C-alpha cells in the first residue's frame, strides 16, 4: 500500500478514500490549518507517508506541513502558487494565444486618475477581482465609475495592512449570461467536467457568481471536444499535473477565466469512468512507485 497524505477538506478526503483504497492507496487526512502544531513534538513523522496529494492552500501552514511530512506532492508548492496568481495565469495564457477575458492588472497603490483610465478601457459593468483569493471571495461587479472607485478604495484599505502579502487586483470584462464550466485535467488529459449554475431564485435576486461555495449547483456534462482541448492546452502551458480549468462561454466566445490547482474532488459520476485509475497512477508515479497495487 502507498500512504497518501491529503491536506484538503474533509469532503475531498472522504470522496477519494474508498476508490483509492481499492487501488492500493491508503488515504490519510492531514489537516494543515486551523489547528495547533507542536514543532518539537509534531503530529506527523517524516516516514509516515509516501506522497502528498496537493500542497496546502495556506502557504505558511503548507511550509510547516511540507517540512514535517517530507513527501513529494502531486501538485507541489510551485504549481499551487502559479494557479493562485490569477494575473500570471492570464498573462501566460494570453502569450500562448489561448483565449482569456479582457483584463487589466492593478498593483496598488495607484492614483484615482489611473484607476479611471482602467475603468474606461473596458465596457461596463466590470468585474473587480483580488488577484490571489479563492472561492469568489472579494469579487465584485461595478457598473459605474463611482462604484468602481469605491471598491478600489476598500481594496486599498486592505492593502494598507502591512501583513497583506498580495496588493494587487484584476479588472475584467463581464460576460453576461455566460455558461460556466469547471474542467478537470489530470496529467495533461481531460478527466471530467461540470457546468456550474445558480438556482433560478438566486438569479432573480441578482446574484451572478457561479462558485459552488457560493450556492451554485454543479452538474456533470459531456463537454465538446473544443472545450476539452482548450482545458488540456491550459494545463500543458502551466505545467500543473491536476488542475481545474474554469471556462466561460458566451456570445460565441470561449475563454479561460481561472484555474485551480487545489480542486475539490466531486462525485465519481462527474468524471470519466477511468478517473480513479488514472489518479492512482499519477499518485504512484509521484511517489516513485511505478508498480501495480499490492
């Protein structure tokens, strides 16, 4: 058996535990955050696990876990950092001629005149998005200049706090009524996709974010070949072994909105039939074990 350390939330841990156990991989939940860790008498030893799933999302806690666990990760520190930096991802994809939304990167502090110029570059409403948050946290929509500048003011207040590591944000075009897909790619190949959609009552209330953590519903879909190929190209360009690629489709356009190197494992019915076989193979390769399950 290979021992796999999983620092993701309980939901992902529970969903992957039994399918991977059937394939000779014992899954252990190793939470790295919202706990106390005695560094002189740590909860994990360096020889308890063979491999880690994906590097912890909180980078400081991840550094501690990485030092104590002493394991290779399927998605390592570098890949998580790359995906977390939304502006870097968009810049790299645009240079590779992959379609992305019209976007402007802002590194604070900038003056009001500059922000006004940014707002005027993109037809409103615009989406204002902190560069490194996840789950839709801090994302806002502005239809007029005063509202946009007010959102920027709030971001500046946050960025004034000295412990804030990232003092940047994105301003992007808003694609109304876009179809939102989360596409999963493992070792360069498509393994499944969902469409994320808000309930009708939420749309009626004026909500527009499609994050599952914000109440959107994820439904498994049979994705067209064009969409699969685009997601695979994104994974190849970024060099991330296991990645969720968020695609938006509207008015005949298909663009890459974001990526996630710490994707939640969904129900097995939303993946290709051989997903867990391929995931087990990737974990074994990362651990340096190319053999068959015990």
